[in-house]
């Protein structure tokens, strides 16, 4: 049993990281109060990776992607849905919780004192101000977003996907597999190039073309307008050309949802800055998931990782770090090799490591299908690897990067 019955822990955020923090506290036998502020969606946690793939294609239901429902926890759990953490008191250990509809107001809400605060608020979709609220124009970040997009699919519209990163490329593949005419637009030269590099970017482009997706790259959308609730959406590009679509998906990335911490004495320059053990400048405030910016000793640099597997791993570690502090122990560093995947046209793209700043690329083949397998090196050391339908090769490289990085950098909180 850890903690005591008089302690209160606030968990901010209702996605995978927040869900994992609550489950970990229970697993470790915490017997105090947990206030779980799950955010504006008003829904139980679910698998976000499924939104742009199985859910859009109609292969799973909303219920099928729900994370396991909380059991009868041993801890005293208060769940606050349709509520957000709106402010952190800079002078006391308490957080203001308000109804989501009233976020940003200076009055109202409930101040909740805490012994520990876990920040798991993640990110929200980046949406240019002029594009918000247009009929037929959607982002994909939440289950509700996916529901609105699926309603549009019944009319078999022509679709334009703006942004060819992971989500945009997955959406283009999913919509094409539904039989819709799809155009994929991006400011860069190749799909997913900022993530995977040119080699897999070219392979991705070829796959899109082979499956009938038209592409417009490089191109920037300079204007969007909708002809009524059911009418087509007109898009204007930087070269003066125009097109129309019945459905426009904006995959323009996301921004960290930590502005509510402004003024709380924390470093918010790129997400929420933490030490290697995921503790912030206020040691009883910890972070996990997309929002956490920590020094990863495997690579010897600070990073944020916006991927599903990282959220759960960091949440478990953050709980462990807090428990170590309760027991007077120094917590270990979160020394992890990032991993993510993307499913498109029946192919699985996988990547491990941290390729930023690499100075050498080696391209091979892995498996019997002739698909590319890429390793990324920095100063002669492999720092990342990616492949298509090459899970064994990718995961072997993950273990190698972990081992070599830990040996080279050392692991300290």
C-alpha cells in the first residue's frame, strides 16, 4: 500500500496517459482520493490510432475501441467528465477545474487541492482560424470528429485531405479503401517525409498513386469556402489553381494542450518541460504523453514523443517516479526508444528511435517482399530505423538502439 488516505491526486486528461495513471495508482495500492478530470469530450477513453484506420473504414464500432472500463478501484475515484483543468495556482498546490463549456472564464469552477498532479492533457488539432466551422471541413482528433466524418461518407463525396503526415496519409488510404475519389495535398514534396525521410516518403507516394489517390505536392491551401451546409467546399492553392470537394480533411498537426498551466511557474516553451524522471519544476507535478518534454538519456537530448505507445509507458513511469519520491528514493530516468506504426493499404510502416539530426541514411530490404528498410545514423551510431512490413527487423533494431544508447549516454534522472 502506498500513500495515505488523506492524500489527493489530480489526473488531468482522459486519454491513454490519464487512463494509465489511474490504473497504475490502483495497481500500486494507492488508498487516497483520485480526481480524474477527463476533459471536454464527455466520453470514456478510447484508442485514438483506430480513428483514422479501422473506425473510418467501418471495421470496428465506437464501443470496440474503448479502453477497458475502470473496475471497482481500491482507490477513491472521482471522475469529472465535460470538465477541464483551467488553471494551476502558482502559490499553492491546487488546480481550478471548470466545466469545459466555461473554460477560459475568470470566475466559477472548483479549486481542488492536490498532493500530486499528473498532466496528461495531450494535444489538440491545429486548425487555422479562417477554416474553423466550415461545413464539410473536418479535423480528426476525437471520436466525435470521426463520427462527423463518417456521416459525410454516406454521400460518397470527393475528398481532399490537406496534410500528408501520418494522420493525413492514413486518412487518404482509408477513404480510398472506402471507394471515394481522394486527393492528397501537402506543402512538402513527399508524404510523411518529415517523419520517415525521403526514402520511405517516395515509397508512400508510389503506394498512394498505385491505389488511385491523386496528389498535389508541394502546394499550400490559401483559401477555403463552403457553398452552404451540403454544398461543395472550394479550395484555392498558392499557385492560383482551385478545386472542389464534398469532404475536406485537415491533417495539419496538433498543438500541446498545456496553456492552462501558464503562470504556474513551469516551463511551457515546447510542451511541459520535465526532468528525466518526468517531474516538472514543481516536483509534485508530473507529465506523461504528448505534452511531456523530457531529456531522454538514450539519445542525450530533450524530446517530446507524440505516439500512442509512449503515452502509456510514460504514464507508468511517472507514477513510479512519484511513488519513489514518497518512499525517499531517487527515481530512475525514463530511458525509452520511441516506437510508432502506421497502417495503409494493408502495409504496416514502423519506426523506432529518434532520427532528428541524423547525418547518414542506409537503405536495404527486409523480409521477402522487397520493401524498404531504412536505418538512420548520427556520428556513426544508429539512432533510428524504419521499415515496411518488417516487424522483426524493426524490433531487433529497437533493442540495439536501447542497448547502445544506454551504454553510451548513461541513465540518470
